C-alpha cells in the first residue's frame, strides 16, 4: 500500500484516547474515505463531517462505528466550517481532548504519525500546530498529481503555515477562535498567521504524515484548482495584507502582473506594432527558463515545473478578479471546486 502498512496494522490501539481526536472531512470520497478511517488508531475518537455525499459515504462511516455529522448546506459549504463543526462535535464526545488531527477523506494517515506529533506538542507547548511529510499517492498518474507532490514538499522545522492536514493543540486552536468559517480557500495559512501573532509556532517534522490522493487527471481540474489559489491570495491579502506580514500581497501582485498586466501589454504591443510587437510575448519563455535554472531535480522536471508555475498565473489572476468582483457586489464567495 505505497509504503504503508496494511489497514489492520494501521488500526492498532493507542493509549491516548483522552488526549487526541481526529476530524475527517469529505464528500463522495468512496473507498478513499474507508482507507482514511481505517488509518486512524482504534483508541482515537473520530468524527466524520460529510458535505452532502451521494455515494454512500455516510453509511460506510456509520457501519464502521464512526460518529457522523452531516453538514447543514443551507449555509454555504467551506472546509473551514466543516473542520470547526468537527472539533465542536468531537469536544462534546471527549471534552478533555488536548489535541486534534484534521485530515481530509482523500488522505491516509501513516502509522505512528499521531503519537510522534502529540509527543512534540507535549514537549514544546509553544508549538500550536505540527505537520509532517505529505506524499502524493500516485504522482506518476498525471502531471497534475506530480505537481501536487512537488507542492507538498516543504521545508522542515519552524514554518509560517501548514496545510489543512495537521495536528493542532486544542487550546491554541480555540484561543484564536478556530478557522474562519466564511473562507472558501486559504483558511489554513490564515489561522497560522493568527497563531503566530499569538506568539505560537507552526512546525513541520521530517516524518511521514499521510498519503494524499489528489486524483487530478484533467487540465480543467488543475486550472480550477489554480483559480482557487488566486482567490485565496486575494482574500488573504484583503484580510491581512498590511504590515508587518503583508500576507499574500506578493502572490496577489504576481498573479495580476503575470496574468493580467503583462498579457495586456503584449496585446497592446501587437496592436501598435503588428507582428513585430509579438516579440513581447517572449517574456514568458524567458521567465520559464529563469525559473527552470533554480530548484532541484532534473532539467526536464525543473522545466516542466517552471512551465506550469508560469501558466498558473492566468487562472490565479481569474481567481483574483473573482474575489474583487464579489467584493464590489458585496457578495459571499462560493467554493471553487476542481473535481
């Protein structure tokens, strides 16, 4: 099972039921949900938050004795709200919980991860959240899965932010009032910023944490995911773009510059100077070459990564514009789904 132990081995009991619980969120994840639930140690309480699955996910979880909460979709869905609801329900079951592991239903926790993450938080109370190595399950199946695997490969030690798959101190999490329910994207970095403002730390261990199954096989799915990133950049900058953090200000400007302003300038050059003005478009291959000369891996891998990094500025710019348009209309953004 891609380097993991069998599900029977994964569900060995742990003497920590009074310390830690797990919140799983998902919709229509099918067999991946079952794999996720089986990866949680038997003695750890679990709550599954379902957002209108139609594939039997709720029944599958209930059949395995898992607590299930079906999210009220009269309120627009966000992963942030699902995780908050999950922890609230978990605390009703186990009021004394000190730590919570959030995990998406398309992931499989690695055996031993929870114990090691809990041990770190117990030994260093200034750390509010800890994550580990998140590996893409099938990076060979598509270029888009491979791009996700590169994205997950972050630095070790103290970091600015973790993703949504991480183990949090419950007291620290509640101390900053959890995730922002209304955020349709970027909620993980936003809560980490508030935790750091509270003089707490975010940490990544050099340990395997989970396998992730992105299952992105089509260009359109990658495009929508990148569009969601652009929306998240704009939202984050709008909330916390001031000094000293300048949260996601550069990422927003980068999307606008490379996805809107430079293309506009190139079209203007062609309009004014005809085919000779088309030379302005060479700025993009030059940028790809510049990015490809940096980083790790073979030249082919670096070039492919650079190509998609540059290409992603276009959907990111659309996501940025979508956020700005929603602000003009004073309208709540709705989830940008890519699968």
